[in-house]
C-alpha cells in the first residue's frame, strides 16, 4: 500500500475525488450493517442506538442483542474483512473487495442466517437522494483497500480530538459516534432545554426521525468525508440563536456556510497546521461558544476545566 507515510501519522491525506467511488460503495455497505443494528438495538433518545463506533481495526456495531444471544459486526480496515461474531463463539467473515452492494447485502444476510441470527431490515438507504434498494444496487461496486484504510485513519485522528472535546462537558452529551445515514463522525452537546419541533427534510428520511433527533437544544460537531478537497469538519446549532452567524470563530480557515447552515473547516487546514489537534480543538470550542454564549446556556453548570 502506498501513502503510508501519512497514514502512519495522525492526519493522512485523502482527496475526496480520488476515493469517491469507494466512499459511496462503502457508505451503502455501512447502511446495510447499520440497519441491522437499528433492527436489533433497543431505542435510545436521539437515535443513539443506531451509530457505529471506531475500533482498533475499523468500525463496529458494538454488542447487539438477538433474543438470548448477542452479536457484533465489525468493518476491519486493516485485514479488509467484515467480521460477524456471535456470543456462542461462532463467526463468519465476508471479504471487503470490489463487489456490488447487492452482493454484499446477500452475503451479510446469509451469514446471519447461518449463525441462526436472522435479521429483517428495510432495504432502501436513508439520507441519500439516489436511494437504490440494497438488493437491487449493482451500481455501487468499488472498493480500494488503501482508500478505506486511509479513511479509517482520518476518523481515528478526528475521534481523538472529538473525545477530548467531549470530556470537557458534564451536561448531557452524546458518545463520539459514526452515523451511517450521512456517513459522519459526530459528538453533540445539549443545553438541557427542549427545542422547537424540527421541520425535517432529510432525503429519504421521514420527518419524525429528525424530530426525535433534534428534540432538545444542541450544538453538534463532527467530520464528513465530503464538502471540500479532503473532507470537512463542521459545527452547527439547533435551534440557531440570534448572533450565532456573527460570532467570531477560529482558526482563520473556518467560515459559516449559509447554504448548509453550519460552520465549516476544511480537513486539509487541520492536517497541514503546525498543531492539527490544537487547531481542531480551537474550531470545536469557538463554534460551541457561538451556540452557548448566544443561546444563553448555563456554561458554569455544563462545563469542566480540562485539568
């Protein structure tokens, strides 16, 4: 594999244009696995039962109940295998290689049946404009292992900083988790107050899903592998308080996008900074302050000093 000088460091270079086909196929594979988690895990507020989580080798569902047994599913981006493991000790492996989404879906469902852990899912993907049912999708079929590995390395760097940022908040806060709907790594802080009813509008996603996700006032941030040359860090507030857009944020490469209603920072600006972790933390902190200060959050009760 090439490009490992960067991947061996904290912030690898991976241009979206180079890996878009692999990204879009992987996105659909993640939706298949994510929907298995959605089908099995008990409901949690804001849909916190559905995301995937970073692991030492890729992305995992974590443990899921299935009757009196349990299982987990992990994308291994080192060995390039999908692991399906049962609490009974049985397991199946599905090779991650160029193949249509339809084939990946059939292999995953067959492996679950072989383990006597059958799962039925709704097969139309969510939060994408062009939603081909998994069993019919022969269009998305690319997989480059180097790109998948580099993307995981991007997520590891982002996860480390997001976890540090999360640790400074003692109010209600989400885990650092990977939402397979939009394919982003995120963490969300809450003021403790309820929010106005969300209008919905996400593609191929019922409005009531968004109403549940945004039931309480929040400031959310994360990383998405799109939007700029090497991906984008973002931060937004719901509801957006008066003065939010005008609030000064750092670093200088950060800006507010009226089109998406978010503060954005190109991944490349973080990667090439003298201190990438500090640069990203500055973005996360100042954009949070834009929400908390202008929204009159009780910061003394919600925050804790890093020491």
